[in-house]
C-alpha cells in the first residue's frame, strides 16, 4: 500500500465512530499525489487557491468533489462557479452576493458554509456570532436563490492548549445549534459543521464536526517556497 493510502485508511479508522466526511486538503501538492488518494477511494478534496483548484479540476477525474476552503476574492468566484462542490469560506455579505450572481450565470445552486471566527488570532477570517445573526435576520438569503447554505466552518487557534481548542469548537457548535433552532429559511439548513484539521480533528469530532479538513497527515508537510 502507498503511504497516502495508509494515511487515509488510518484516519478513516480513527474517525469510524463518527458520521463525518474526510476532505483531503491537497494544496501545494502535485496531481500525482491527489491521484494516489483518488485511487485509494478518496473523492472529496480541498484547496485554498482558485488558480490551483481550477488547474487540478481540469486535470483530475471528474467525479471528484472540490471544496474551496481558503479566503475567496469576489472577482475569482466565476472561475470555480461551474464546478465547485462546496465553498467553506464565505466570510462576507458581498462575497455571498458575488457567489449567487456567478451561480446564476452557471445555471446552478452553489453550496456554501458561513465561516465563523472562533480563534483568538485576529488574522483568521469569518463572521462573529452577532454579525451572523444580523445577516440571517436581514432576509438577504431569501433573495439569493442560487445559494444554499449548508452550515458553518471554523478554525481553532493554533495552540497546544487542547482545552482552548475544545472550547472554541464547542462555541462554534453552539452557534450552529442556535441557528438551527432559531431560523427557518428555505435555502439554509444546518447539516454540515466543518471543523478540524490534522492537529485537532479528533477534538473537533468530539465536539460535533461533520467535515474534517486534513492535509499534512495525509500528504505530508507542505513546503512553501
Ligand atoms: C491547509 C488547511 C487545512 C489543512 O491543514 P493541515 O494542518 O495540513 O491538516 C484545513 N483547513 C484550512 C482552511 C486550510 O487552509
């Protein structure tokens, strides 16, 4: 068995008690390695740069489900609108409008997650709880018929303090549950909670994650030039 196949199997074994989707985060990695993961049965892949995502989509098998997990600029939405499976990183109303517009042009509905800022780092993107509730109460989603909100995404602080990570994930889960209880909007349903990466996916699963985004544990460390 290849190393990548081994790594995927090992994650799937560790997560088998949970109903969750493993997204293989393949950013910076060459197509051969993605193909190896594909051959091992992996179908969900995550990328954080539009250009790289488009290139890989064009070269690799067409039944791959592509997840956009990185910060997305409005002027780049149209490049991924025809094929993207789920955009995890929706962090503004203006981006939502842009996605809706490009989805309409592409003749489809695009699945999105709203990114929530749960970490203490100020550099991470996302809405805070009150911004999120303001958006949902505004009625805007009703006008955006080519968007479907499937849930929330968040990233915990990069720290060794597992109690802190856990409390950040639990705060996201509680926002998720509150939205589920308080809002009834046709194109919004709380089905997916995207949280957990290589270093913290086990904690995330204990806290209710339904999608884990794992890169280096599958493909090895990344080298940024
Ligand atoms: C890179 C990245 C991941 C995966 O990180 P690893 O630590 O390699 O598992 C997950 N989520 C987002 C948003 C990322 O940018």
